[in-house]
């Protein structure tokens, strides 16, 4: 669950980081308050939501077991950890 949350948050923040990097390293520009107008923030937020939704849909679609299978969590048997899996 933590991995899922971390990927989603990173995907939402990726457009902001890309914009900040572009503004910081573009020739003749510096990163200031005027670069973060309401219009820019709303577009970056919309892009972040789209990227995060694509990431969530990709994670849900490509991870997990096959349909109709049952997940059995990891457990201890005879003092040894037996990994979980789908049957």
C-alpha cells in the first residue's frame, strides 16, 4: 500500500518538478514567484491528476493475480516463513 501511495504522489508531483527544473535550467530564466501563477498551477495540477490516474490504472491493471484466484498471505510453517501467493 505504501508503494502504491508513493507512486501516486510522485506521479502527481512530476509535472511540477519538470516545470521547476525547466524554469531553473533554461537559459536566461530564473525560478521566481511570477513563474507560479494561478494559470500555471492549475494546468500543472490538471496534468498531475491525469498522470496520477494513468499510473493508478496501470498499477491496478498490471499488478495482482489473475481473475478468479485466491490470495493466501505469507505465514509461518514449522518455524519458517512461507511466502504468500495466488492459487
